[in-house]
RNA sequence: GCCCCGGUCGUCUAAUGGUUAGGACACCAGGUUUUCAACCUGGCAAUCGGAGUUCGAUUCUCCGUCGGGGUACCA
């Protein structure tokens, strides 16, 4: 039998990291086992659903590298089939019409200490199928509820093992609303059966829906899929992930310079492990190692630090050309950006060699690159204050001396270093006294790659003119 | 309230009826150094609690506790 899986997000406007991980597990499993992955958009909530929202989710999946074999299908397209399934259950006596008023039933149930749905059932059974049919034909609106049988519902979960639910605890759930629209549990079962889904891998939050759905499969006579409920992802305080924990959407992370390989690696390692000590894994390695048997049962906390660390490591694997492309994208909004520098492959490679260890994310990489590829510097005012403005006279003197010294120097790291250190001893100051103001003049920042590397990469002309500019800045204040 | 799931360093996790309970991120210290990183070395740090089974439980069982999910004519 061909394995068929599905990922079925609601189009809520973004791809949640929890949803993304569910998608990744489905994808890994499908690709690993040669199965088929179906994408279905659960858009039955018309208020929240929109085409733009759907697009955001598809883009998020594509960014991650999660591709699908069939779909996207839309749950709303199956409404007729959902309705037909509900009606069939009604005809077969496995469901019944509900004419009651919900609020009144709830109140009565509370007074009598019963499940509301059981109160409804009692009333509707008393009413009898014949009179129910007559009232329906007379045009009275009604919902359809599943008649939950006595006994116990037992099914197998790949993550949790055997699951048992007493049917007394399961409501006679509404499967078709009085406005004729299907409810979630019916729609899911009807769609999954229609799509011949064999493995339902989804978040733990659906675990208590599972017995209801199993009951529906059995009532409808559809073959049951295998379930696998994966644990949830929590925020840093162990609570459900929410806005106050920071970004929740994969799109936000993409914008913050996380690369998709790192995101997939990180998410795959939440709730699953390869069984050995591997942490840094490529897509292919994940695929090779993945298996449902190693899915964990317990929820895990989303640790941004670890994500960023992994991101840095994945960045190491990026080629110079790929990174140059990222830099172009990220820096294009800077008017003073001279992308031509990046065309010199040797220069590019030296630059990246210096800034890659200093950046974990693409946006940080771009900030590190900025002084080397943009004409306008962003000055860190704290740095300017400390090393230039605090003792302006000394700063000017030192920068001017450096200017004179460098002007006649061969532009090699070695010679630049020798001449700077010579100058420092002539002036009877530590080398740092020259280096710090110089660094700010050249980069605008307190932190940068080694100063001689900076000089070398910037080149004579730009270095000298930045020193001049810095002197000018001090004079102008 | 009721139903369900879960609990190993701060975090992600490994392991086992008998181990000095391993690794990684983070953190701390040292090295390196012109800054910031990177890098190297070292360190801190965990089996939720209580019973039971057992020669022996972190591992198996029960109870409690804590956390999570569900309990809709939401998905």
C-alpha cells in the first residue's frame, strides 16, 4: 500500500513554527518512505481565511524546502461530500437531527449534571426519527449529531502507543451545523478518507479529536489511518508559544536572516533526535536519519539561541557566490552600496572569511559587510564619543599621523602593521591608542575584523579618505 | 469540574533494571588578541515528589504534583 500523508494548515496569515515543524515531519517521513505528501488548506473558517493568507503559508513551506506532491486542495471544495457523509450517517441511524436550542440545553445539562450532548440525545431520541423527519421536512432548521455508541474507543498512535477513551466522555458531536455547513471533525475525516490518507501526523493538540474522528471513520465505514501526534513547541517559559515569546512565524525568522537549512535542522531536532550526538545536519542527513520511532512524547521549548548557533554553522556551508547574492539583497536599499566590490571573487572571499565568524545571521553578515561595500558609514555614537570626541586634540593628531604614515606605505597587511606600530612607539603610546580611533574612522564601529585586514580590504584610497573624513568630523563638532 | 498527554542539566537531547547519567546550546573561567567575534582548554549544571515491584530503579507500577492539550453548531 502506498503511504499517503498530508499537511493541513489553516490559512491564518502566517506559517507558525509549530505548523512548520509538523510539515517538516510529514515531509521527512513521506520522502524517506517514498510516500505521497498532500497539502490541504483548511479554509472552512471563512472569516479567517483568505487567498493572501494561503499564499503566505505556501511561501513559507517553499522557503523551508518542504515540497508537496498533490494539492493544495481546499477543504471548502469538499462541502458537498461532507454534507453527503453527514446525511448518510443520518439515514443509517448513526447520527440524528438536533432541533434543540444550545443555550437551553447547556443550562439543563448543568442542572442535571450531564453532558449537554447527552441531554440533547435524550430529547431527540424521545422525539423519534419519524417526527424528526417531519419537522425537518416542514423546514425547521436542525444540526446533525453523531450518535456516539456505548463502549470504548481504542486506537493506536505511533508516538503514544495505544490510546483508550471511554465513549461516555465523548460528546455526540455536531457534524453538520444547522446552516448546512460541516464541522471540523467531519470535514477532516471525510477529506482524509477521500484523499486515501494512510498516516495522520499532526500536533498533540489534536489528540483529543482523534477518538471522535476514529468514531467517524468507523461509522462511515472508511479505512482508518495510522495516527501520530507529535508534541507541541512551547515558549521559553514553558507556556504555549505566543507573540510575547517573539517571532512565531517562519517568515519572521527568514527576515531576521535565518536560513532555511538551519530552520529545518533546528525544528526537526525539536521532538525528534537521530539517536546519536549529531546536531548539525543537512537536509539529506535528516532524511537519512529520520524515523517515526524516534519521535519524542514530550513538548519542547523553542530556543532561539540554539537556532542562531545552528544558523551560523549552516552559513559556513554557504558558498561565496550565495552569500554575495544575500548581501546584494540585503544591502540594495542602501544608496551608497557599491555592489561592484562583490564581483571581485578574491576580495569577496577575503571579506567573507573575516566577517562570517562574526555573524550568525544573514542580517548580521550584511551589517558586518556594510563598511566594506557602502560609501556611507553608520557611526556608532558611543564609539565616536569614546575614541574621537573625548580627547579631540589627541584623536586628530593620531589620525593625521596615521594618514601621513600610511600615505607612503606599501598596502600590505605586514607593512601597514609595522608602520602603525612604529608610529605608536615614536609617539610613545600603546598601539591601541591609534587602533581604536582608526577603527572608528574606517568602519564607524567599535568592533570590526582585525584592523590591518580592514585597511587592506578597504584599500589605500578609501582608507585614507575615511581618515580624512574622521578628522573633519571631529573638527566640525 | 471532567477527559487526555507529558516531566533527565536553564534549554534541546542521549542512555540504561547495575554508567563517574553522555553530547550540544547557553552561562562562567582561562588561553589567544588591537576591538568584537571565531577558535582552543577547563568548569558549573539534571533523572519532579512519595510509595510499591526488585538484590538493585532515572528506567517498570500506582498515587500526588507541576506543565500542556481538549472539553464549541472554532479549526
